[in-house]
């Protein structure tokens, strides 16, 4: 045996010993391929992807008898298959996205969804029939508008007409941050806006699409159930009860959402795995008990499997009544796989079932790989099931040698199980929470240990009783009991959320660190033998790299009117007139900060040399020895050209301070060297409109620029993906 063959043989034998775990990595490879497709800065062609997939599949088949190479070939095949599935999904849902703002445009179509809001008006999703000023091939399939006045007569399936100001789904507020436009594209949502006039109900001779008719029936049932819940439980309690039964969360106030979020209980408000497991599990137990109460059935038939079928049907009903949001659909798929395992006499709680659920979701909805909810849900479930399998194997070994687990009282066992599961889930989801939301709820353990038993034992069983009682009009009693439980959970959330240090704000971590943490965590959880320990140094590397992220010195909003600069103390600072804006709030979150009104710790007074000064011409600031000028009009341009290193124009520049100002227009994503007061970097409204939010990093004499649209402009959900043709859209000329 040569020295060269020893590592190969060791790896081959090690992987061979883990053969039963190979399947667990298939959804990981599928997801990685889909993620690469979705994050590419160009739109890949279908033909090369299909060809590469076919070749990789052929290689996998040819190497299927060689343990080491079949693993490598299989991983590559699954990876490229994931990319191909993502491309096919993109083409399947392809629909027009509004290219530019449409003011006072007439829209008519069918109501798909009506969502109440705690403030005035309501949010309405409309399947568009026609839109004034747009040809059919440029008309979005769906639009979502906020009405100024709530219309109690609006119900799903109605044909309506209204006048609205519409815009494309918003782009990210910062480069490489959450992209609502991406999510909207796969929801078939091509525009968002505000209805500027009353909603009308004209006569319509065009039949509604068949799929919309079925959905309208379901949405009408949901709407009536929500109204009956709110009538029996008015106020915030009823709004939360409705959210847990019908999935309608529009009645929950921002303050209540905040206390649930800060306490670590926000997951309770969104129907997902926890609620589906409790609901389906309760139906399964009740059905099995009822079947067991009939000796003839219990002694002759597989009543456990019958109960599993009943639970599946009940869970499907809950899915439809709850609105079939993506998180709920994902949870239903997982529940379905678990109960099918029961039907096949297989363990319901197993990593193979988790992997199969993830595979189904990634095949049908590849875009879910970038969804924080999908990532956090499967991270928590994978960690919990992996620990469960390890403990089950340990318990079986103890039983074999006659050393059973020590007896434990049921209440202690319940609390211990909740405590351990909460710790495991919190550790598993913390990298995702930090990466996507830039915070972590440090006291979530306390809140969940106290609130989860209330949810499990009072709220959700009462919710099931409500659904069973509603057809007969007997829902008042179970709703009252559910309301007690909801009030207890809200009280717990309110007390934990205000404790010192309940929420830790964390600056954005790098994608490289996030990938290392995710890969290392999966490596530890999915392998079962010594190979798993290789994941520990990978996790350590991710933790080490997490803080090493450059922080922008200047951030420019899409119109230039909103901007922030880094002060001499290291904090992002924005003009007082924009400090409460959505963009500035998001920038502060990404920077590990929050708006001044919500800061738990007062800052020292800023150095006046880094303060932003504004007048009628615009604003100026000094950042790391560089002078920044943001101009509203041409009046201050001459003075800025002689005294500024960076000039931001909220209008289209007619002239530049120097050749440099025009030279960088076509290649703004590159580093600009030697920007000085003699050769200032000039960014005008065209560049802002084309590139979206800009993040500028001062690196010595150079300025490095990242733009939101650099990675998404040429994708179907980006500014130039399908229809956008003129980067000067949405920009007003100075003379206008």
C-alpha cells in the first residue's frame, strides 16, 4: 500500500461506514446548488444547466459501485440538479414585474386576499385582469395595495376596480440584505402600492380563473371564522387567537409583535411547525383513543395507522383554514412525511424523514433555500432530531445492559424536555438569527420554558376545540379558555421583553462565516461517527471570521435624500429628518445598532467634527478626513466641486467637476482611486437610480463601492431582469 493510497482508503472506509447517512446530505447538496443559482449576478441559461445535470447523473451511475467516488459524483449531481430545479422554477413562475412607478393608474381584477390592519385601511392582494397604460404582456399577474379606508364588503373572489399608485416590489435596503423583490417574484407579485381612491364594484363579464374560485371559497371561510373569533374575543387577545387559528395576523399591533419578538416568543404568532405538530398530534391522539375505545376495532385493525390518516386529513384542514402560508405548507409537508412513516411502520422522528421533507420542499419550492424561516426551521428540527436519535441510541444501549434511565416525575420530565429542546433549538438557530436579523434574544430560554407549556397544553388544544365547535355555534367556551392562555403568553412576553439585555444587537456577519457555521453544524449533526468531529474546527473558523466584516463609511439611499455616514466614534449617523425612515432603521440594524428612541444605552455626545450639517442646498459631513456633500440642486455644486472628495447629486449631472466624475459612471462598482477635492467622486441621480442603495468603503486613497443592483439587476426580479430598459426611470431631471 502506497502512502498516497492510505488517505483515500481511510476516507473510503469512513464514508462506507456512514453509508446509511449519505441520504441526509442530498437536500444539503440540492439546496447549495439552488442557492448558487439564486445568488448569481446573471441569469444562467437552461440548456447548459440541463446538459451539466445529465452528465453528472451519468457519472454518478457509472461510479455507483465505488464508495468514495460515488459520494463525490452523487454530491455533484445533486448540486447541479438543485441549480437546474431553481432555473425551472424561475421559468415556471415567470410573470411581468412592474418596471417603473405608475401614478394614478386604473386597475381592475379579482380580490385574492383581504388583510385587516390595526391602523386605517386594509391590505388587499388582487389578481389583475387589466391595468390602464400597460399592455397585457407587461401587466403584473398580482398586485398588493394598501387601501386608505377599510371596506367591510370586500371578500375574496369579488371583481373590483380602483385607482392606485404602484411601484415595483422594493429592492434590498442594503447590498446583500433581505430582498423582498425576490420573494415577491416567486409569489407572483408584480407590484405594490397604495389605492388612492375608493374601491369600486363594477359589473364583470369575464369569468374568474378556476383556481381563484376555489381559493375564494377557502378565503371566505377564513374571513368568517376570523370575524367570529374577533367578535367573541375583542382586542389584542382576539387578534392573536385569530392568528393562531386562521393565520390572519393583521390585527396584531406593532407593539405586541415587538414584545413577542424581543422575548423570543415571536415564533408562536406564526403558524408553523410547532402549531402543526400540536394540532396534528392532538388529532392523532384523540382519534387513536376513540378507536381504542371500541374493542372490535382495536383487536382487529391497525388503529394507529387509521389515526395517522385522520391526523393527516385534520392537518390538511388546518392548513387550508390557516391560509396555507409558505411556513405552514412547509410544516404540513414535514407532518405528512412523519405520518407516512407511521403508515409504513417506520420511526416517525428520524433524520431521514427530516431530509425527505427538505428534499420535497426544495424540489417544489427551490427558492425556499434563501428563506430565513426555512433555514431556521430545519436547523432547529435537524438539531432536535439528531439529539433525539443520539439519546434514543444511548437509552437502547443502557436497556441492553440492564441500566435503564432513572425514574423522573412527569412534570419534571416535561420541564426538562422543554428546557433541553429550547437550548438546542436556540443554539441551532442563533447563526441564522444573527445573519438575517442581526440580533439574538438572550432571554428566549426563560420565556419559552414558561410559555411553551401554556401554548401546548391550553392555547392550541383550545384552538382545536374552537374549530370543532364553530360549525355548531359552540365556540364561545373554548375561545374563552384560549383567550386565557393567550393573555398568559402575552404577559410572559411583556415581562421578559423589558428585562435588561433581552435583545442583543449584533453587526452583520460575513456570508463566508455564515457558510462555515452552517456547514460545520450540519457536519456535526448529520454524521454519526468520528467523521462528525471534523465539523468542530469548521465551526470555530466561522466564529473567528464572523466579526471580520468591513463596515461602510457612507451609505446612500436610492434617491440620495436618505444617507448615513460613520462618525468619528464609529456609529452610523443620519440627518435628523431621515432618522426614523425605513432605510435608516435597516442600516442601523445591519450595523448592530437601533434608532435612538430604542437604544438601551445612551451614547457619548458625537464629535462635532463628524456631525452632519444641512442647509437649503443639501448636507455636508466629514468622514475619516474626507468631505462629503449631498446636494439637492445645482446651486451648491460649484462650491462642492472645490471642497469635497465625494459629491452626491439628487439630480442628473449636466457637467462634472473633472473627467473622473464622468469616467466612473459606467463602472461604479469598481474601486475608485485617489478621489480628492481636485478629482472628487461624483454620484448623480442616474447612478443612484440604476444601482440602488450604495455602500462606500474608504480604503486609503481609494473608495470601494457596493451597490444593491450589482448582483440582482440582470435577474428576473431585478431592475433590468425583464422589462426595465432605462436606468433613468424613477429619476426626475433638475429642470422638471
